[in-house]
C-alpha cells in the first residue's frame, strides 16, 4: 500500500464517520526495522470494506494491536 492509498482509505472512512489513522512508517512483526505505510482502525472490516469500495487490489499483512487492527 502506498501512502496515497492509505490516505484515500482514511478519507473514505472519515466521510462515513469512522476514525482511521495513517502511519507513514510502520514496522510490523518480522520486518526487522523496515518500514511501510499502514492504516489502523478499531474494526478491520471497515478497512477491508473501504479498500474494496475504492477498487484497490492490495496484498496486505494484518496485525491486531489489542485495541484495533492495522493493515500494511
């Protein structure tokens, strides 16, 4: 996912009253310091719905952060 795509997903969700956060440099499990753009939200279903609605075909990894989910 590019930073532009993450911001578009965030805006799509914001327009629906859903809060999502863009992370410019996320380093997930097993990434050993490598960073990528990411987006997080309380419910992962909101993220996947936005991705589909925007027509993105993304191969993403997902983590549960305890109080939310992040896709990167």
